[in-house]
C-alpha cells in the first residue's frame, strides 16, 4: 500500500516508466539542469521484478518521485518491494529513498555511501530546497546494508549481482547486473547524451570503463541517456574523458593555473553532448586537481 497522503505532484509523476527488458522498468531522466519544474527528475531510475519480489534501482531526487516510483510498481505487480539499491551518492539517484522508509526492505549501497551522504546530504538538501518546491518533505536516508565488493541478491528466480567499484564517477559507484536478461544497470558509470560529470577520479573512471562490460552484458541502462548494448556509449564517454585528461595534462606541462586552463579548455566544442554548460568547467577543475599530483 502507498502512504495515504501520497498526493503526487504532476512534475514528479509526469514521466512514464517503460519496460526495457523483461521485468525491467525505467523512468528516463530529462537532459536538463535541475529546475523548479523538473525538480531533479534528470536521472534514469526504476525497478526489476522477480518471481517473489521487486528491487528498486535508484529513486529520484524527491520523496514525490519515490512515491511515483512506488505507484509505477503497484501498476505492474502486487509483489512486495524487497530491495532498494542506490547506485551512488548523487541526489538525482537516491534522494527519493524516503518514499520507501515505511517498508521492511534491504536498502543497499556502496561501502562509502553512508559517509558520503553524511558529508554532503545537508548541502544537497539546502541546494534543492532553494530550487524546487516539490523537494519539501524529502529527507536523506542512508542504506541499512553496504557492499564491500560484491553482493548477490535474489528476487525469486531472478538473481542480481551487485558490484561496488573503485573510485570513478564518484567514490560510491555500485552497479546491478541481471544475468537473466544480460542487463547491466550502470548508474552514472555510464553517461549517454548528457555530458559526464566527474566527481571521483578521472584516471579511476577510465580504468573502470575497461572492465564495465563483462562478457555476458548485452544491454546497458546508463545513469543518463538511452538503453543500448553500451559499446558506442562507452566509446563516446571514453573519448571525452581521455580528451579531458590529455588537455589538462598539457595545461599542467605548460604551467597553466586553473583559470588559464579553464580559458584554454573551457571553450571546447562538445557538439555531441547535452547539458554542457558549467559541467565541463567543473570537470576541468576536478581533473586539474587530480592530475597536478601526477
Ligand atoms: Zn551521478
């Protein structure tokens, strides 16, 4: 049952859920900055249905979006929600968790997630409260179970393999692999269409990309963008990250400081990517502070 007071706002409930593989449903995020209108409905979130129960993978930015997700599940099945998985710390992926707080489920995240939420949660809440009225009522809910390296779960004839990755997009990246359909839920280890945001380690991320697609992966759900076999999307993301790495290394070799590096690389033409403004500049600063220690 949904909480009785769940009056879903139109913005949170507007985006549909689509079945991208048997029993896997995704709400695709918008390629927009966070606004009062979209209230952070910018990431791919959704759920996986097994014979016995349901796993939620990411919950959106607000309690409202989490409640809309619960409604989408109720529209498809009356099986209970047994697992709530956060792919990483970013608010657009796991701040809808409070919509599930009344359920006796396993809430799972990367071993670093509780600390990351403690460090940043209040900042994100303040930021979002100032942007979107729909954020009201949303509280940060840390996982009650963490993954050190790997964790196998089962939804009833539907095993899922969770993997905690070394620092890449963030230091809290967790993926979900569904062997039944060969689907990898990659979270923000893979961006498609929307420019990747670097909040962990540039070199670490490039390394993770080498092993993201294990042999059985036939389909990838990125954190942002379209479902595909992942190959072209990974190639495009690798090209962006490698160009960023090489440009920043050259700037360091030329003794440029951060403003000069931004001036040189910030004007990069990135026609293949969306939501580039601000993000590219932040990525340059992140890469600079990482690579200056090489
Ligand atoms: Zn992210």
